[in-house]
């Protein structure tokens, strides 16, 4: 149990090597036809590339807060579907 606590205390830093491992995982997911997983990994890689050298948990906790607040996009899109126009 002491080793479990030690592993939990390890800080993972975002490195080019970590990005490379995620890219390999993304390509494997696409090869396995797991396109949703590959897309999630692609998006994660894009976010992490902007934060090389920073602690992983700090970057991902910031992202989680942004998502909880409604995302990063400027305006929220309407869920209404436009009605088709009548032809005269």
C-alpha cells in the first residue's frame, strides 16, 4: 500500500514523449476502427501540445473547469432545428 501512495504522489509532466505515446495510441485506435476514441485522443493531444513542460494534472483540471462552465466556445449554439420553408 505504501507503493500505491507513492505512485499517487508522482507528478507527470507533459513532454514530447508523452505526446508521442498518445499519438501512437490514437493511431492504433483509428486502426482498430475506434474512431470516437481516436478523436478524443486527437483533441487531448492538441490541448496538451500547448502546455509542454507543465504538470499534466494542472492542465487537465483547468480543462475540466472550462468544460463544467460551458466550454471554451464564444457563443452557445441553439439546439433548435430550423423549419423548412414553404415553397410557393
